[in-house]
């Protein structure tokens, strides 16, 4: 009889949710800065917010399919970095760590 080892994915869920929340706040901050007329970066803020939504969706899929969730986190990382250059680095790191951990931890 083969024993199945159940792996807890709490670490990935926390990292993904934290990265998505930080990405939402930083994307909103970019849109807020643009409302004062300082820079034309509202599109970049919108891209960062949409990537954070993808991160939340990937957090939902962690329990169902870890490979899809891991790829979703890595795609969200790429869009977060493209959306907001330096302000979203922490969010991108959290999402990237969650994605890599989901793909390579067995």
C-alpha cells in the first residue's frame, strides 16, 4: 500500500496573497499620482492592478492545480514588473517566490 504525502501550500498562499495585495496598493498609488498630473502612468498602474488580480486568481487555484497556479504567479510577476518599474519590486518578489515554490516543491 502506497502512502500519499499531503503537502501544505500555506506558504505559497500567503506569499501570493501578500504579493497581490501589495501590487494592488502600488498600482492604485500610481493611478493616484497620475491624478495630480505629475506623470502619465495610469496605464502602467492599471496593468499592475490587473496582474495583481491574476495573482489572486492563482491563489484560488493553488488547492486545485499547483502547476496552473505557479504559471499564473510567474505571468503575474512579469506583468507587475512591466506595469510598475521600481515601486512594485516587493510585490513581484513575493509573486515570483510563490510561483517558483509551487512549480518546484513536490
